[in-house]
C-alpha cells in the first residue's frame, strides 16, 4: 500500500484529501505546517508527498528541498498541489516530480501516484 503525505495549511483541504486517499486504498497522513510535515515524513516514511506552495512557516519549495534532504535517506516523490500556475511561485518548479493545480480530481491524483 502506497503511503501518501499531504502538506497543506488549509485544514479542510488536508482532511478531505486524506479521506479521499484513504478511501481509494492509500495510507495517508497530513501536516498543516512545514515543520509538522517534516516530523510526519520522518516517522511515516511516505512514498509520495503532495505539497502546497504556500505554507505558513516556509514555502513549499523550501519544504520540498528539506524533504529531499531528510536524514533517513528516503526519497519520496514530491508533487506540487497548489492553486498557483506553474512558474508563478517563488522558486524552482523542477524540485517537484509533478505539478498539479487545485482542485485535482481523485482520478488525476491516482494516476500521478501510480505513475510515480
């Protein structure tokens, strides 16, 4: 079973996405701040991380870089899931394995997860 981590500071969005992913058969967790996401990532060891670009304590770009350099050596796939079109953020979009715009359908999310 694939393990998915959702990084989104909007509680409702995070919970809804986690519930959808769980119903689709994935093991899913979430974090509402970048620091919470890093802690969960260290303990949960996700296969895929969906990252919102706008987080309260650091940008999604910085969060993605920090996840990539986690001490446990895990290399999860990182997918931007944001309302900002590609190229409109304040960072290098190439840090992400995929870039999706909100709202993304469950069909799209599953296709991305399965392709990664």
